């Protein structure tokens, strides 16, 4: 079973496949020296001036319909170039970021309004190849024709999305003895842009049921008949 991104429920949880264990363990070693604990998010203070070099000429998306926000004309960026040229990201992760097959990298890219910039912001999620388990979430803001890293969260099983102007970061939570495929729960953290930084706006923790999944309810049993 491959890992699932938020919004792909299997038994109510974002699962990570069994073969993700090696990837998660390797990533644990990778971020051990730079993790800040908690959700693993960094740069929640004032954004630094580090900039990521401009990528190759981007291809504009189809024009927005008349009357629509001009921000819909989001130019596409090269997310691999953003990661590789980002001074905030460790060299080991950059070296380990390789195509899964041919030139297909394990990277998801989202565009949207997070920082009230004149250009769409870019959210990049880096994952493991086999199971699509998130190992890093990065947000880039365009300033002076270059992209600056304004948020990063580096943890095993982390994934960031854009929801109506908010940055939503989901992290799987593992208790001692949890198999990789079945974490005990998840933290869902909402960040909002204020001034020149992201601040935490909301936090939700969900505990997963241990009665579902492997060894749970037998799906072959007939459904109970409601009483009249």
C-alpha cells in the first residue's frame, strides 16, 4: 500500500505503506541534526533574506477567464530547481532528491495566495518514491524576480496544502510500537501569514481508532440490520 496524501482517506487515516519504513528511518537520520521538535516547522519568526535563485523561464498557465483574479495566471516554476538552489535546505536532502523513474521526481507542487504577494506562492512537498510519504514541506514567496523560502517543515510523514489562504500542515503522530502503516494519530496545524512571517493560527489533533485496519472488523460479515 502506498502512503496517502491528505484527502485520500483509507480507513480514516493518511496511511504510509510498509516499504516506507526504510525511507522514514533514513529521513529521521537526515533531519536529526536540524529538527526543532514539535511539528518540525521552522522559520516561524521573521522571514530571513535568503533567496532562491530564479528558475528557468516558466511557462504561464492558461489565461484566466475575463473578470477572474489575475493571480490565476500562475506561472509554473521548476520545484526541483527551487529545492536544489535553496540555501536553507541541507545538502544531504538535495543529494538524495532523485527521480523515481526516468525524470519523474517525488514532488508535489501547489500554487495559491498565502502571503498576499502580487504573484502566487508556491508550496512544494517532497516525498518518498515508493509510498508517497511526505518528508518535507516548503513554501516559496516571489520577491524581486526570485523565490524566497518563507516556511519549511521537515519531518517524517508531513504534508502541506493551501486552504482558502491558509497553510495547512498535517503530520502523522507515532506512538512507541506503532507500525509505519498505522500511526496513532495526526496533528493538523493551520498557519497564517502576518506581516512577514507565518504564525500558528489553529491546531487539531486526531487520535486514530485501533479497531480498524489490519485485524479489525471483518468486512465479510453482513451489515447489522437496523431495528424497526
